[in-house]
C-alpha cells in the first residue's frame, strides 16, 4: 500500500495583470511594503513601487550576497515595512526571502522568469564564497502574481535556461525520497508544459500564450521543489554558483542531463520524464533542449573540478545513487567539456 505524507503549503496564486498587485497587498492587510528588484528591472520596480506608494530597493543580485541582504533588511526596518513585494527572477525573490527570514515580513512575488523560486520555502545566502541554503515557512511567499507580459523582455536564451532550471526541480522531485503521488503528477505535467512552451518562446518571444504556458509549467515545477527533498543536481549547482559565482539558471541547464544520466539506472524517474518529453531518451532530450552547453563556457576552469568535487562530497544530500568523489569529478569533467551525457 502507499505510505506517504503530503502537506499543502498556504499560498495564493493569481494569473493576471501586474496591476492587480495592489489587490494582493490589500488582501494581506499590508500598509507599507518594500519593493525589491534587480537593476535590470528598476523601471518596472519603480512602476510597482509608485503604484503602491512604497520604497524601492533595486540592487538584488544572483546568489544573494549576505552584505546585500544586510542593506535591504536595514531599509525594511528603517521604512517600517510590514511586507515585501519582489519583482523579478530568482535574485529578487531570494533577496525578499532573506528579508523575510530575518524579520518575518510576508512576501508577494511578481516573477519575471520561469525558475519557480516563488513557490518554495527555500532560501539561500552567500558569504565568503559559500552558499548556504535552508527551508523556512517564513520565506514562502504568501501570494504570487503571474503576468505573462512581464516575461516578454526576457531574451530567448535566458527564457530557455530559466525554464530548464524550473524543470530541474521536477526532475529531482521524481526520485526524491519524500515524493508523493500528487507531486509526481505535478512534476510530469510541469515538465511537459515547459518542454512544449520553451521552443515556442524561443521562436517568438512575443507569443504570450507560450509564455503563459511556461509560467504554468514553472508554477508546477516550483511546487515540486517546495514539497520534496532535492538531491545531487541541486547540491552541485548551489556549490558551483556559491563558490564560483556561475550564472544560476545556466548552471542548472548544463548540469541537469549529466545528473539524470548518472541516476538513471537507480530510479524510475526516466519513465515519467520520457512520457512528459515524448521520447525514450529523456537525457538526450534535456541536453538538446538546453543547447548542449558546458561549464567551461560559463567560466569554470578545469582546475576548479577537483575543488567542487571535494566540497560536494564533504556534505550529505539525498540522492538515489551514492556518489564518490571520483564519480563527482567525472561528472563535472564531462559537464565542463560539454560531452554528450
């Protein structure tokens, strides 16, 4: 018989125009929010802040450096903020989570990418080249507003890597030790939706139906990350990002097919992924979808391979197949070279 525990996370999800953000603020009873975004979304962040009569912090950065979290938190306290509205991708949402972790402020997320961080209670902070992650209900956004028009400015390559980053959450959920039947269904549907939408987004960035479909897939894949323990793939990517400052979504996109290939014989996840991707070769399909890139192209040096392998093997993580240091070095070397996994 089935044995599992499923716990629903409290969250409101709205598909609609960004003009509805004021209604979300009102629904939570917030009076004075802080709007957080990155430099690339400063104009949109200012528009949202002006709409809400709020302060703006437009310095969000990838991997959430702890000193940046300090400054944003100080502004939240100084302005008497009782909530936080994040506008942007994982960097903005991550910074909002850092504020929530320290001060318990409820988050309203307005995502402009497909990574899915907005659906999770997972936070990350980087200090002295080490990225720490954890789970805390305080950082789970209370409300998420998906507006497909806000993703139109996302270039084709970034749209693609952001979407594959989201797919990685579903892939690892499918072989997680705490997978449940509901999350298995969401994982398969999320991968299917993104795999169908991303080529259309790349072909025509103005296709709002395709971009909305991608947001739908990202939503489902994000719930997988929220509900399940992540494994080797996420451990590798967090280490690569925090230690080498590699671009987050690109790193996920490169690494994912190699980890799936490593785990394939030890899990039944490939069958579900094959159905979602419409192929009997999900590893090859993910490799081709992601553009067949390499860690070398992202700026990783050959001499970093052993360093990252040492860091990853030194900590524990859930994975269906145990990985030795030599296994990790071989996997990283293949991903660095861009060999067909």
